[in-house]
């Protein structure tokens, strides 16, 4: 039996990246970057990406920007003492939101550690339903970041 694999399409170009160090608290019993820690790194990178593009994902246009799904493809192990370069871009825009895609590599060598995708929707928490994303969301996320300082560099 052959195991089916998740497929993630990465853009030709990422317009944002951030370097984040791997600490001992990110290491699991297998002596490498844990699954839970990788997800935390993706969330951290996404927050920096959104801020660099002028998007407040906790209250965009009065609504929450929530995660609808997550897919990760592991390429190699991250180790204690390395730094991750996480490249981030928005893709697959739709009426309720978009996907955020990530390429995670070791910052010094460029060794690919993982690629990932999170799907996000704008959500009305009072009425418990998705809401239409404003056109400005796509405009903001496709532009260049506001400043290098906003990128975390």
C-alpha cells in the first residue's frame, strides 16, 4: 500500500521572511524540532508577515482571521542551535480569506526543513459564521512589506 501525500504549491517568490532561533524547548524526544514547535514557529512567522503588511489578524475589518486547516510536509530535521528562515506568502485567495504558505529552511545552509500551508478565513465570532473578505486584504498581502524593520530583520 502506498501512502498518499499532501501536496503544497509554493509561489515563485516570497515577499517576506524572518529568521527565528531553535531553542532547547523546541526539541522533542527524537532530538529534533518537534511538530508542536514547528506550528508555533509558523504562527509566529504569520503574525510578523501580517503586521508587515498592515493586517491585524485579530480584528481585520472587525472580524477574526482564523485558521481553517494546516498541512505540513517535512523535508529534514531542525536541530538545537540552528536558526530557521521562514519565508511567507499569501495565495489561493477566495471570498472568505486565503491560504498562507511557508518555506522553512535552516538559515545558514539553506537546507529545507519543511513546507507548510495554513488556510484562513475571516470569521464573525458573534454570529459564528464566515464573512466576506474585503478586497483590501488581498491588496495588502500582495504588496511588499511596509519596512525591513517590520519584517523582523
